[in-house]
């Protein structure tokens, strides 16, 4: 008994052993051989965030005649499907070559990921069909073309990941350099503050309206400034030694 809903066209005279293994969705890409009938189930070129795969069906009768579920000649349809994958990879390669930011690399990877997964299934299904019909030369050519598509997808994925990792490493290096500059700037500011802190404190104390008993003379002013500067230098020396020990 035929399933009520199937992705197979009703006009195809396919053995029940194959029809009973097909449901309402495409499922994984694969090849089936029963009673001399070969059915290849492939996926159309996927899009990002597309959870349901559209089936591309190719049926070979025992006499060697091919049919497909799309318009046109079956083998031409299979060739067109492979060319769609190749064209998409060419487009992604151009985008990857132009990518200069993490966002641009992420866009490439987002589109490439489902294409890579589908290309692996495509190659696997055509390899199964090749093993089932070892004498069909056209299947050999299609299998090799699918292997090239898979290989191109993998290489493009590696290039995009390398580019993204380089961007991340470059940003981390820039952040580390900026942090080092900020630390050096803070270190200089701390030394300046330590140098002038004693002098500022002395000036504040002797600038108050109190009787200190120290005559207000130019010599005493110079002595107070000298003491403040010397104390600041001593504090700076102590701070530098402490930082170097750490």
C-alpha cells in the first residue's frame, strides 16, 4: 500500500520497496536500489536558518532512462544542481576575500555552514549511487564533481575561520597594547603625584594663618621647597623599588 503523502511523484512507476521507505520529507541525502531501479534523494541548495530541506529526486529505470522531479532532463537537472552549489561557493569566496571585520566573516560562515553540511550529504549520496551502479560513467563524473564541491566548502570554511581568528587575535593584541599604555600613563601620574605631595603638604601647612615661629624669609622659603622636593624624590624612589619588586 502506497503512503498517503510522499515526496515521490505519483506518475513514477517505482517499486513499492522504495516507495515504502519514503515519507513526506526528504530526510537525509541517500541512494536506493531495488529491482534495477535507482533513486537518488538530494537536497536543493539550502539557505541560512532553513530547517526544512527541499528534495531533488533523480530516478533511473533499469533501461537506463533518467527522470527528475523538476522540469527538464534528469541528468541536466543534476548538473544544474551541482552548478548551483559551485556558484554559491564562488559567491561566498568573493565575500570571504573582501571580509575585513568579524561581522563580515560571521556572515560568510552563517551562509557557508548549511552549504557545507549539504555538500557532504550530496557527495555521500552520489558515492552510494556510484557503488550501486558501478558501470555508469555519468555517475562517476557527478560523484567527482560533488567531491570537488565538498572539498571547496571545507577549504572555504577553514579560510573564513582563520580570518575570523586573526581578527580576534588582532583585537586582543590591540587591547593589550592599549592596556599597557594606560598602565604606563598611570604609573607616570603616580610618580608625579608622589613627587609633589610632600611639597604640596608643606606649602599648605605653612600657608595657613598660624604662628610657626619660622621667620618669613627667602632663605626659609627655599629650604622648605628643598625639603619638600627631597621628600618627594625619596617617596618616588621607594614607589619605584616597590613596583619593580612586584
